[in-house]
């Protein structure tokens, strides 16, 4: 009779709570994700997205009230990196139950799972991470760092922190250890490959080679000689013109072409310039031409002799100042 009384039923105690039925663990990472909004908190809204299997967290900040349009934009930013999940668990907020959001999930092949209204325990994975994020942001209020940087640091450290299984969400999701700044105190070890490497061809010092030059977007092979060796793949080569270059072994090839030798006749004058020789043939004697006068060891080319009137000093057309070496010889070496 008491149970059938309407007035007694209104003030009756709540029924005993039953154990929460846990979600089944997905077979793959990012198969089922739990999402929820937090805020307004510190002047912003935060979208929390958690992977059900690896516990990997993604969080985004929103400066305006959440709508279906900006929620889809934030999720697309996350999905472009991780892909689309199979199941998406959320509460019954109007953002997630709107026609636009349902149409988006249907187009991307995402199956929505809505929890019971006003029962956030069903979506406890997202709720728990929201509480953690709020608590950490509250501790960092005295820091003048922008909120988006604080949020990024919180998510980074969360994904690198080991769970009960002694593995971090990053290890569960990426199947590798998440390297953080603290790992810099440990010595790094370079991995050596066990795959046999064929020995490259070798060139000896003094060997004649052809070197590849890149002139005018064309490959030109110039002869030269190896003068120095760096390791097993780099060489220093001197071209026949005197230019010294460094090249990889792939830019060199052996050759039997010898350096050209320049011969001169006894009647030729030699302009002795470092790394170069120019033959100047002697002209027949001409009484109207002045003989060459050496200036600092460099012969002066003959100039025409202009007869001067009696009593007038002849005008010397070429001065006897010190002559400089031609500029086009500056790239040549001895």
C-alpha cells in the first residue's frame, strides 16, 4: 500500500547504485574516441578528445561558444592527423545532437554513441581528463604564458606520463617511447646497421681523373689529377688549368688522358705567369718600331715611334710605371 501511494513515491530514497558497466576495450587504437566540452573556463572553451584504447589525448581551445560548425572544424583538424574513428562517444549536448553534426558523422562513416542524459559517468574517460586539465590550468594561472601554450604542454606531458601499465599513452598509441626534454640527460646511442656495405671504388693520389663541372646547367667533364683523399668517398682534385676542387667519388672517373704540354720555338718569347704560359712570336725588325723595354721583368709591347720636330722632346706614349698582372690570371695557381 505504501509503494502504491503517490505522495510516498515522490519522497522515496534513490535506488542502490549498480556497478558501472565498463566499455569494452577496442581492438585497435583510435577505433573509439570519447569527446566532451569543458567551459567556459578561464575565458575559453576546451574540446577534449580521448582514445579509448591507448588513452591518447587531443585537446583544442575555442574562444567562442561551441557550435556544430566550429566543433566539426576542430574535429577535422584532429582527424586529418589520426584518421576517422569508428565510434564517437559524447553526451546529449545540442552541439552533438544537431542535424548538421549527425550528417557529418554519417558522411565520414562515424557511428555516434550518445550516453544517458545527465549521467556523465558513462562518458567518464572524457570527464576525468577534463578535470585533470582544469586542475593543471588552475595551477598555472600565475604564469603569463598564453593558454594555448599551456594546453599544449599539459597534453604533451600527459601523453608522456606512464599509466598503471607502466606504459605511457604515447607508447600505447605510437608503439615507441615518447622522447621528452628529460631524455636529453641520457647518452645517445647511434645504431649501426648490420647490412653489408659494398666497398666503393677507390682513387689513388696522383691518378688522372675527369671531374664533373656544372657550367650553364650542363655537365662538363674536365681532366685533372687527384691530390688529396678525404675518407672513402671525397677527393681533392686539381684541374689541368690549376683550379682545385673537392668532389664526391660519383663525380669523378678515371681517365688515361694526359695533361697537354705546350712547346715553344727558340724564337718565341715566354710571358712567365704563374700556372700559365703565353707564346709571343718575334716579328721581323722594323726601324720604325721601338724595341721592347723590360719593366720589372715584364716585356713592354713595342709602340710606334713618332718622329718629333727638331728641338722638341719626343712624347713617350707608354709610361714606365709598374705594370700589374692581368686580372684574368688571378684564378690560376702555381
